[in-house]
């Protein structure tokens, strides 16, 4: 049975995500709104970002985005329709997607390694790196599969860019990222973003902030009843 957490200890939220998942950026922004709502009610949370690959078989160098999406979705037109849906959801969340600038679909192992490394230095830095990756890919059209781009983004997020470059030049964390991704698949997870509270999955998808807040409230109530 779960033990009640101390009153002054924040609850744990895990977000399973991929850096090239547009709904994950929308979900991040909506989660931030939900946490602000819950903070006004006296609830606090620590958010941890976890690795999932939308395209686990992606070549290390990435691929041309337009041709890849045409093959994946059946046509370039269908890909543009899906982009339009994402852009509309992004605008509702206060985000601008610039699909016209996006040329490559990258392999995201290195990005996940960077997110994991940032998390070891603090959750605020991890969140800043996650935001920088989303912004770079979806708004600026940068290739976040390239180590030099990732190191620069680490610097923009408040980390030491040279230390990030040195880390990315090695292989540390790659197997851990692959194992985490595989573990989520084996557990039956197939879509992101997926949100978990204290290790219990709440839902998948980029719900509005108010609905995320309500899902977290309900999860808290269940866990607290179980721990009583």
C-alpha cells in the first residue's frame, strides 16, 4: 500500500514524451496551466520527463520530413492536414508551430540523452531543456538530431554548452534511454504524451489545462484514500 507523502513534499508527475511529438509540446503547456490551477489549491508537484521514441527505427542521421510523412500517412496532403490540426491546437495553447520551417525528422536518442542528463542536474533545468527542444524543432525548424544543435540548446536552457557537447560526444545514457522506451512499450504504452501520478498512469493526450487538473485531483483523492 502506498505510504502518504509528507505534507511539504511535492507529488511526482512523470510525463512520457518524445521531443518531436507536437502534442507533447501542447501537453506540456497545458500541464503548466493545470499545475498553476492546483498550486492555487495548495498542491505542489515535481515533473519528470521520460523517454519515448515515436520512430524507434529512425536512422541516426534522420530523414527528409516531407517524404517520410508522405510514406507514413499515405500522402503529403494528409500530412499537411495533420499539421493543420496540430497548429490549431497549438494556437489554443498559446504556441506557434512553423511546419514550413521543418525539413528533417530526426532520430531522438541524443535529445533524450540530453533531457536525461539535464534532469540529473535539476528538474527545472530538465524542463528548460525540454522546452528548448520543442521550440527549436517546432518553431525554429532546427535539426535536433545534430549534437551541435543540442549543445547550443543546452546552453540556451541554462546548462554549460561545452559540458553538454562533451557529454553528447560519448555514448553515456543511450542504453538507458532505449531501455526506458522499450519498457514503456512492453507495458502497453503506444501514444504520448502520457501522464502518470506517483507511478500510476492517469491519461494519454494533450487535454486542456482544466481537465488535466481535474484528472490529477481525482488521482490524488484515490491515492490518499488508499493510504489512509
